């Protein structure tokens, strides 16, 4: 096994001056050989608090967000028939699952925080990992969070002022979205436990919502009547595969819609280092979350089609709300709109949790100012936090939400705030169709490269210890399909694809600036290069 790290040390000859926070992956040498770009989460990783259930709610919490309630129209209007739409939901789910299974292998072999950043650094060198972090910190994470926040705002406003409103000032939606971003950032700053608890609660609610839709759909289909007492003939009138499109590019666009709904399957990989038992739990989390999500998505979509005529599904951006109003009337649409906005809020919490860790690792690595790689209050010396004398209220808060002896605010506060600010920025200026395409192209480029890494590492390092190994066909299927999707995007949206390429390339000089500066200083000063100047001054 140690040859892995020898290999890595050869790849990154300058490694090892910045401490890895004391955490070493199973079997790795405890000091010295941790390569640059693979530091992981440092001191957060010393506190292994995450369990199987936390992992489950992190991944499901992000996957089930807006998509299953909003994308159905995008899918069915492209492929033409309900049956074909269901097929797309299944295919997209399986594709996401192959990606997640490949990531599970990587996460088991390299159990560090940081997700794709660490895997890319290991496979292709630190620059690749840096470019991922560069794109993820500045665009992918905050961009997708902003999209989810805006959708949350739209549904919430829709619930409050009624689905029928003709015109809503977009700033009302945006204010709700900003409020959501602010509160979610705050919860995550207070404690890991607070973030994960809220996540667990909202995950439960999402399943309730999906189950509710499914059961209601089946009841309406079987009895033939809606809960308002109207006769519902939608499902009888339907020929499930009538008018199916034969144009491949329509299917590709539909698949993109489905993939957005399943996106977030890499979420647990960002925090592998904080799992109590990563090599056992990560594959378990992925192989239970993915089938659960696929089944509930497919059932919910069948339910939409059982109740609503195809034309109505095709023409609405808010299928779930329309479903509610058809079955229960105005009250139904309000309930469903609230459920969807809660679901988005949950996705936002999950996304923020991991985004915070990603920015934090970037700070630790010296990619961004070192301040962002710091933990909040009480971080330097755990004994300080156990000796705290506190008033009743803060002790109570501590008991409820504190992370064991670390108390409150043992979180990457600065990273979370930075992420919150960028997200809010996108939310304010965001032009969403552009953001969504950009997200798809950039996201899938990195997914593709990372999963390709599974295959490359199998060849280059057959002896690497892999507690979990997926079938070799899994990464191959994922790579082929994502390559197909990316090539479609190049032709369909050349400008946006170019923008993605330009953005990623713009990261290269930044890499040399940050890393060169860091390494020069660390040669002289022993690994403190990425600390901001005022740290040196205090010394
Ligand atoms: N699947 C989520 C939804 O349907 C979107 C996830 C966005 N991805 C991310 N990595 N933040 O809303």
C-alpha cells in the first residue's frame, strides 16, 4: 500500500511541509508523505462525527431538491410521451448511480475530505485538483446553490400569494432566496450537528412529499376521481408511448434535465474524511441512497402522469403545484408549493455543508487566503472549550447542537461565509438559463475526468488498497455517456462551452501564482506560506 504514497510523493516532490492536521488515511505513513493537493480537511477530519445516517441525509438531502418537482415538463416535452419520459428518469438515475459508485471506489481508496479535488490531484496531478477547486468554489457550488435558492423562493412566494398570480416582482422571490441562503449559512456555522439535524428533518419531509404524491396519484387513478370529486380521466386517455421523439438531441436535452434532478450524488465524497468508518459506510450510503431516489422519482413521475394530461405536464414549470391543485384544489397547491420550497431549503443546507468544507480545504491548501482554512471559535485548543464557563442558555444550546466537546462554532465559519456571499451574489445578478448550462457543462467535464481516474488508477496502481471496488464497466459506462452529453453541448451551445473552457484555463495562472508563492515561502519558512501576513506578524 505504501507504494501508493510513494508514487504520490514522486508526483508532488514538494510535498509534506504543510501539516495534514494529524489525520492519515488507513495504512498511510503518518507524517511526511502526504502530497500537496491531497491535504484533505485537516483538523476537521480529526473529529470523525459522521455516521451512515448522516451520510444518507447529506446525499439524499442534496439530490432531492427542486428537480423532481420542476423538471418533468422539460423531460416529457422533449421526448414526447409519458412512457419515454419515465425511461429518461430511469436512465438518468442509473447514470447518476454509475457515477456515484465510481466515486465510492475513489472515496474508499483515498478517504479524505475534498471529493473530486483529491481524486483529480491523485490521478492527474495537483493542477487538475486545483482547477476543479477553482471552478467548484467560484461557480459550481455557489451557482447551483443559487439556482436552488431561487426556485425555493419562487415556490414559497407561490404558496403565499397563490399559484394564480400573473406577475410577481422577481425581487420578491430573490429576497426569499437570499433569506434562505443567509439562514442556511448561519445554521451551518453554528455547528455541524445543527446543520445535519436540520438536514435529517428536511430529508424526512421530502420522502413524505414524494410518497404523498405517489399515493395520491395511485388513489386518483384507481378510483377515477380526484379528491375534489371531479372525474379524472387523464390516465385512461393515455397511450404511454404515443408520439415518442426519435431525435437523439431531444433525448440528450431531456437527459440533462433528469441529471439535474439526480445531481448531488457526489455530495458525501466531500466529507469522507469525517466519517467514523468511511470504507464501510461510503459504499453503503451510495448503494442505498441511489436506488431509493430512483424508485421515488419514477413513482412520483408515474403519479404526475396518472393525474395530469400530458399537455399539462409539458407546459408547466411547476408540475407539483399543478398536481396539487388538480387533486385538492387551491389548498393542495399551497401545500405542495410549501413542500417543494422546504425540499429546496434542505438541498441548500446539504449543499452549503459540503461547499463549506470544499472552500475550507482550498484554504488549507493555500489556494485561497489561509483565513478560509480556519475553524471558528474554540478551535485552537479543545481544552479551552471544555473549561468554558457559560450561562444557562448557551450551555443548553451546546447540549442541543454542540459537536461534543468541541462546542458550538467548531465549523469552517470563514469558508461558509465566503460561500454564502458568492451564492448571494449569483442569486442577485444571476441569469439562470446561462447558469444552468454552464453548470451542466463544467460539472460534467469534471465528473468525466474524475471517473476516468478510476480506470486510470486501476491500470496505473493495481495494488492500491480499495476497500470497495466497483465493476469496471461502471466507470466505463459513465464516461461514455457523459462524453456523449458533453459533445452534444459543444454543438448545441458553443458559446457557453467556450466560456467554460476559458474559465477553467483562467485558473492556470492563478494556480502558478498561489502555489508558486506558497512553495517558495514554505521552503524558507517551514510550511506557513499560505498563512496570511498577519499570522507571521503575530509570531
Ligand atoms: N438535484 C438537485 C435538485 O434537484 C440539484 C443539485 C445541485 N447540485 C449540487 N451539487 N449542488 O434540485
